């Protein structure tokens, strides 16, 4: 019925099919992992802000001045473009410009960057005047959104902080 050569050929054919199926599964798994890494890199595009000058008391008019260092970071390997970063305040704030002029009060501050390379950061320094509130610091009540196009030209948006931290003094036991 089957000679030794036929059995050997059948075994080789089955082994070849099994190897092809395994290789296809491995390639599919690698593509899935790469997509997951790309998704995480996109979600990690972030913005942070740190006051380099923060007031401890209000001026005579009840407002105060903060100097903020704002840093946009693309931790991924690929560049992003058409970047629009919006910092949202919990109260109206005025941007004070270097020439001494002040913008109209606004609940947000817009920052734009054409391209940001993979693994790169972009920093801005902005001076802000807003109502002073010793209970709710301006920089703690801020949030930010970053909108950009990824390497595939797809629009993406991230928000920071991802969730609001609750003030420890307001948390019930």
C-alpha cells in the first residue's frame, strides 16, 4: 500500500504545512505586537507643566502671576505632526507677553508645533496672570489635551491628567 518513500514524502509534506502554519501564526503575532506598541506610543504623547515661579499670596487686585514651563513629549519612535496642545484653566487667565502686553482673559492657552520627532520634546515658557486662590492652585487645577496626526495621518488626541486626582483633604474616611 504505502512504501517507505511514500510515507517519508507524506511526513515531509505534513511537516512543511505545519511549519508554514506556525510561521504564519508567528508573523501574525509580531504584527499584533507591533500594532500594540504603536498604539501605546501614540497614547503616551503627553504634556506636562511645572511652575518655575509660583505666587504665595495675591497682588493688591486679587490676582497673581505664574511662570509655567510647559513640555510636550513624543516618546514614540516615529514623528508626529500638526500638533495642537491646549491647556485648560479652572479660571480665566491672561497670558503676559514679553513686550508687556497681555492677552484677553481666557479659559485656555493654545500651543502649536508643526512636527515633533520621535523621542523628542518641545518646551515653552509662558507667563500667566489669574485670580489667586490659596485653596486651589492654578497649576493643580489645570488639564491639557494634545491633538496630532500620527505617522499614518490619522488624527489622535490624548488628555492629561488622564483622571482627576482627588484632594486628600476632601476625601472622606
